């Protein structure tokens, strides 16, 4: 992912609308590119700050951004675990089918 693509995905991240592959690429790029991470912080503070000011509520935007980033990390971690579990179950299923076929043929 390049920086331009990252910037296009920032609104989706802020609105929590990125799908898994986009979130994965977004997160990986952000960890490697300080400029894009800074751009995310700026856009988040502006977008959410304006909304909070309109709503009249109190806010700690940096803490909220940190929570949102942690939430994204948790989602990615859970998704990765499910993918690994799925691969493991597929291997078990193939092994069972192979065993049944061998048993039938003997």
C-alpha cells in the first residue's frame, strides 16, 4: 500500500467501515510510515473533534484514537486466529476423508 491509498482509507477507518483485507493493509502501512500515522491522527482529531464540538460533549480524542487503533489490532488478531483454525479444520477434514476412502478401498 502506498501513502495515497492509505489516505483514501482514513475516513473508512474513522467510521469503522474497513473490511479485513483493507484494515490489514492499512494497519501494516501505518506501522511502517510515520507520515501516514501523523496524517491519521490529524484527520481523526479534526473529524471527531468537530463532531464532539457540535454535540457539546467532553472528549479525549487522543485516548479515543488509541482505543480505536487497539480495537483494530484485536479484530485483526481474532480474524487471524479464525483463519488458522479454519486451515486446521480443513486439514483434519481432508485427513478424515482420505482415511475413509482408504478404509473403503481396502
